[in-house]
C-alpha cells in the first residue's frame, strides 16, 4: 500500500537519526545544488496535492486495465477491497466513471502521505542541525526503507562487483542524466554488464532497465539483487554459472537517477527533473521518460501521453528529447541487431536473440507490446507464451500492454518496436513505497526466478519458452557435492514439465514431454554431444515426466564440471537447459568406510584422527570394531547414527576386553558413549558397533559412527 507505512516510534526515530548522522559524516554530498532547500519546497508543494480519490471498480479485469492506463495516477491498489487510490483531474474522474467506476474522496491517504513527508522533513532538519548544510537526501539510506539501495548505494555496489570480479562484471558509462548535462549535479547513466569475458563467441543478451519511474522503489533493488545472484552464484550455483559463462546480462539499474533522488526524499516523483517543463521549482516538473521514446512517440492522438508539461505522463517537447531516453535508445541499438521490418505488422524471425525487460512497480502485471493498439504484434503468440512463463513465477497477470486506452513513446519502442527484440514490462508488487517486509518476503522471492528464467531463454525467447522446463536435477553418489573418482558411473535424475505457465488470463496449450538429454561441459548450442535420458516410468507420454540416465565419468579431468539437462515437447521444441555440478576428484570422499572383516578387537579398523566412519551391517553375527589410541586424560566421544530402519548398539572396551561404556537405544535412535582415559598413559580404546535388528542388507542397514577426542 502506498501510504500505509510504519510510523516512527520515538526510539525508532532516534535510532534512524543516529544512523543518518553517521551516514552524513561518512559520505560527501552528491551534488552541489541547493538540494535541501529544493526538497523542502517540493515537500510543501506535494502536500498541496489533494485531488486523491478512491475509485471503486466494476470488476477485476477493468481494474487491471485501469491500472495500466492510469499507472501514472495510481497511488495504491486495494483489489481485495474493490478500489484503487488515484490522483485524478476532473476529466479523468469522468473517464473512469464512464468505465463504471464509483469515485470517493480519500482523506485518510492524504493524511498518511503528509505524515510521511513531515517525518522525512524532520529527519532532514535534524541532519542539517548536525552540520550537513544544504544537503538533504545525500544520505545513504531511505528512512524506514533501508532495504532499498539509494542511487549512491546502487552505484557503489555495482562498482564493487566490477572491481572484485573484473572477468565477470563491467561497470559502463552510457550517458548522462539531465541534471548532469546541465551541470546541476546529476549522475552518469551506467550499465552493469555481467558475463564471463574469458569465454568468447556471440552471446545472447538480456537487457534490464529499472527505476525509469523514480518512485517505484522496489525496481532497482530487484535488478541489483539479480546481479548479486549472478555474481555471487558464479561457481556455486550451476545455473548462475552457465548463464554468466554463455549469456550476457546488462543492467541499467538506475534509469532515472535524478528523479530517483527526489523519490528517496519521500516525494512521489515519477518523471525526470528537467526544470524546463512546468516551472523550474514545481514538483510536477520534468518529462515522463516512459512516454518520451522515439518509436511511435505521441502517436495515439494525445491518448497515450500528455502534452501538458505538468502532467505525470508529459511526453516531452519532441521524440527522445531527454538525455536519459537517448542513453537507453543508443545502448539498445548498440547491443541488438535489427531483426524486424519497418511496418507495424512486421514480425521478427522466430530465432531472434535477446530480450529487454523494463521493471516498474506497481500492479502485478507482466506486459508485452503493443501498448499503442489492441492488435497483437506479429510475434504476439510467442510473446504471450513467454509472458505466461514469466508470470508463472511471480503469479502476476500476463497480458498485452494495452489498457483502457493506449500508451505511446514507451521503453519497449527501441527494443521491440525498432529492432524486434522480445520486450516486457513487469509491474512489481502493490505499492510504490512497498514495505521492506513485503519486498523481502514476497516481491523479491517471486520475481527473481522470473528474471532467472528470462536469462535462461534469451538465446531464442520466441522459441525456447514453448519447450519443457527441467527442474530438480540431482546426481547420485554425492557427485555434485564431495564428488566422485574418475570412472564412477553417476545416475542423473530430474523432472521435466511443460506445465509451468500462468493460466490466469487465457489458456496456454501444454504438450507431452517427448525427450530429454544431458550434456557434459559443452552445451547443445556449442556443439556438445547429447546423452539421451529415459523416462522414469518407461514412456514419454505426459506433460510432466521423471527423467533418468547414467553419466560415464571415465576420462573426465579432475575438477568441477557442468551437466546441462534439457527436455523437448511433442512439437519438437527443446526448452531451456538446467544445470548441475559434477565434481571429479581423486580424493576418496570424506567419511571413511569401515573395512571388513572387522568382527573382533583383533581385526578392528584403526582410527588415527577424529572423523566419521560409514558402515553397513545386516546380520546378527555382525560386529564392527574400531580402535583409537587415546592419549592420557582425553575423552573419547563415540556417536552412532543408524539409518531409520536399523537398530545397532554401541560399546567401548579397553585392550583387555573390559567394557567401559555402552548405549543400547532402539530403532533409528542415536547411541552415544563417552569414556575418559584416566590411566595416566595413552591407551587403546575399542569401539564396537553391534547389530541388533532391522538391517536387511547393505542398503537398509547403514550407520555413521563419529569418533572425536
Ligand atoms: Zn512505472
């Protein structure tokens, strides 16, 4: 909810102020303009905006379309309670009424907004008293929204990735914000490019823009979280590893940094900060960057953007007039070739590589072009298929981005409109200033998998999403963990399914899984050799299949390998690969295995260092003995963990066979015995694992014996 946010308690406020003081002393001001005074005036202006209403919708479908069309007006969605909260002109009220909406005033939301602005102003005043003259939001965290990185924190994190991982990440300067072009502070427009530069070749590219609308707090942090997943996951997460090796991810994390700085000060700022529009000191100034793109700019007769400089959807005086938009357009044109014809009805070829996602909040939508007309694009079916895949992960509504009426000059213009690259807008969450609790528990975990899926299919986003998904790839013998010695056969098991679509808006057809294969190290697109996998139930005939097969590890070099698994459906289309690590080692895996025969003290396994031993027993005549040369004064702790269906007992003896301790618990229970050597000299201590019941073979009768001293 946009305006419902935790009030500061006195102690919380005190702590927040203390943290702010530290932040101010640690970081210099970001710009030289009189930011503090500007922000104070803007907050006063924002409190004068009281044309805020509850709009009760006639039905949910109309509400979602209104949320697209009135994205710029929307302040809060309460779908469960039947209304949206919107800032509306009298004309807009009339439009909504014509679609069946009932309009009421919303004083409680105005009050909550004012409370927040007052709190932030108080915090700014307190900072100023502490000596931070003329600064305001140059502090490094947003009060009460500490989970959202500020522009400075975002840039510092991206720079740190590139510095620490120069082979994997590059922090590029691709242009200037409007303020920077004017010498009014401002920022560089910067892209974090993530790929393993040690691996060459033509790599498909996923380009993500976030925070083009300043107040959409969650968007840039989600992009940064995706960067974190890729870079921190390299070498530890198999999918992150192959994506970084074989694909490129380009993140324009802060697409509207000047405006973002306003929003970090508590303002519901959407546009850039261009003082040429709507008056230099107005808090309605600036151009809506997401209506300023050149492709189909101002193409819908005034419906899809505004010519009024003070409106939240002001399109700017000319196509791509704003430097932020120029930077995005130039970058998109530099990383993607043109695969689409010049006419609106032309489609890009099915094998077109690359993808652009513009991340917004809020409304819980996955959208694709066109936004200017209800006619689908020539790639509409494929865009819909991938949209329903993405929406499977976040649970949002997938639909073409045409609302109650069109939008024009939007960010998918250069990517899809000009070049034919698959383009999506994802509307995260349910408020602009989303609580950190909601972001961390819901928005982030639901949307990170959608971005990962996008990164997996970017080689052919119009084709691969109609193939099956592979999940839960596991290798036997702990081959992905401790590893196996060369030549050890490894069993692979996984699941393949064609059911992972969001089916809430229309029905995406699903197909039977008809084949699966694995590749070691060299993926299918690089000419790797396929290893055919089998259906676990004997036949490939349903939309979800267990799959299994055997990997030969003979001849594989020592080290960590990647196993790629993919599955196809009845149409013959292969889905994206899912990977798992295969470790080849010349070290016998940790945990020592008992050596038979060891049925007597005289044949005991000698244990020289503390550790764990794995054993198996299946007959009442069986005993396993271990011997430790226990130093004087030391205590030997023996812990016997049986598998759940077995019952073994544990005894400790001295060299003469005198019992020093025992534990005889039941099936599945852990036995433990501790004995201290009080003899004054080192002494042999014999540990006996005795079969009691339950184990019927090597598989069923297993235990782990831990020995520590
Ligand atoms: Zn937006």
